[in-house]
C-alpha cells in the first residue's frame, strides 16, 4: 500500500525504513535537516521531522515500527504563525467538546462591537500559544542539552499552552472580572481556576472514552519522575501552596513559558499581542520571534531562569509599549467598557432565571456556556427575560449609555467601573525581574538598570 506520513526519525528508524519499505520521495520539513543521496540511499545526519511517501514491502515492517514512536503531525494553518504542527496527543485534546467550546468565546469580548475586525476567538489563540510554547521549549532543548529537557516536558508545556484558557466564560474577561463578582460576591473565582477544573473534567472524559492522557505522556519518557498532570495544572494556575510539585527545581524555568509570574514575558502575551493587533488593525512593534530565538536559561542567584540577549532590551520595551497601546485603544476603550457594562447588567437580570452564575460549579453545565448566551436572551420571548432582553436590544441598536468623561479615582463620589493601566504586574515594574546575558558570556545573567535605557 502507498502511505504518506510525517515522522520524527533517527538513524535507527532510517535503517528500518530502508529494509522494509521503498522510499518513493523524501523531503525535509525543516531546512536545517542535512540530507545526502548516494546510489538511492539516504543518510540523515541529525534527528528532525521529515515527510515520507513510501510503499510497504513487508508486513513485518509494521511490527518493527512499533518499537519506535512515529509521530503523525497534524497541520493547522494560522494567519499569525503560518503552518503549526501538532502532535496526535494535542489533536486528541483539540477535538474534545471542552476545547471546541472556545470557538464560541470572543477573544476580546465587547471589543467586537467597537472594532469589527476583532472577531477572533479563544480557540485560535489557544492553538497559537501551544505552538509558541512548543517552539520556545524545543529551542531551549536543542541549544542547551545540559538542561535535560525531554519530549515529555515538551508535550506537557504544549498541552498547558493549549488548555490555559479553557475556563474563560462568555465575553472572556468581562465574565470573571465584572459579572461573577456581582453575581457571586461571596465567591473568589478566576478563569485560571476554571481552566484547571475544565482540564480535569476533560482528562476524565477522555479516559472514559479510552484515552488515558497520563499513560500517553509516560510513554514519551518513562524515566521522568514528574507528575505530568500536576505540572500542566501548575503551569496554568500556579502552585496550590506555593511549592511546585510537577517538576523539580532544576526545571523551574519551564513554569515561565506559559504564564510568567516573575516578569510577565510569556508566550500567552506573545500570541495575543500579535493576534489582537492583526485583527484590530493596530501596529505591533514587538517581534516575539526574536525573543524565542535569543531565549536562554541562566543561573540567577541559584535559580534557573529564562533570560534574553542584552541587545533585545529595546524589543522588550516595545512589547510593553504595544501592551499599553492595546489597552488604551481597545481593551479599555470607553465604548467597549460601556457595552460590557450593559451586557453585564443584562446577564445579572437574567441570572435568577437562567442560573448563569451557578454553572461555574458544574463543568458539564459550564462547558455549554458561551457567548451564545447573548443571542439566547436577545431572541427569547420569555416575559421573565424582558428587562435583560431590552438592554441587549439597546446594545444591538447602538442605544448606549452616555459617556460623561474621565476623572481621577479619588475625585469620584461614586465609582461604576475603574480602568487600570499598568505594565501587567500592578504597581511592580516587570523589568526589575528580567535578566539578560551577553554575547561574550552566555552563562552570566545580569540586570540592565532603567537609567541605561535610551528613550
């Protein structure tokens, strides 16, 4: 039979390929791959991803092939990152109802009512974060083998990137930032917590259907003693009691890839800066690809941290400048805040009838909650939803609340909503926790004082 597949191959599997199959064509998916052809024999000088088109000579080949892990990668085309390749384990997660739900959650919530291009969803953002997470950890693995990053670590980091936003509610941050605090003031709740619960729910559903995620991860490296599921949850929401259990301290830098609590530089931001700017039509002056390329793990006071080249300082400042522009022009846009306030009021009026806020306690119910709640209320003919429906009708017909102006917080007698502008770490300066290395000494990490930065 004729088979087309994409494999991670080594010299050992290539010998097997030459013995049992006829290679009709072979081409590299990576330009770094070195190939030499001599008398119809192909030599591979480094382990990379390649694509085979082959014809099986003998059925024994299939039995021998089971000794190796042959990865058939699925390709997703993305307007931001181009072709993204995902392992079958990730594809299995992507095809779950828990993940597919993200197709119906707008990335920017009410911003879509202000910027017509902001129609992108949490689904594609999550794919992008998984892609960038894989790129970063793979680069560290190849450039610094002494870190002992294995395939199991790589896959866990990718899964955490894929699942980090599973817990978002309707209209994203509006739900956990505006609706839940008013609907459930007694409940301290955030979407990261819900992401962990939704991940646990999804893992159990997969297991019930015959796919054990933990067992599949252990097949990648049985000598790795870490708790993979705990590791993934910690990357999404941080440790439960201040101490990480998923991986030992010599791999603590892996926790900085998805959600960097130290300085805010992580692939989650890299993707949504690029993606939001693309859909909003706002210029993105930060080049995340340079950060991925120059990222390196260094020892900082006995702790391993991800650092970048000293010459990348201006690029990092561009990232914070881009963040500021996005907040001022889109995320905190006055009309967006008015619309989100109106939607919140509509949901609050509908909550006693539809029990929206109660769904966060049941992942089966929460999985069915998305932006579609807007249309459910808007097109409802129920009398008990009349007040909520009228508010949403005003949103659609653009009969919005009036904007009165802006003032300082301390001068306001009554505060309806506060828009905060910072660098992502409230009153802290994230640059104070960022370390660099130089071309002459890649092992020594140091800080660059803000006074040395040219403005």
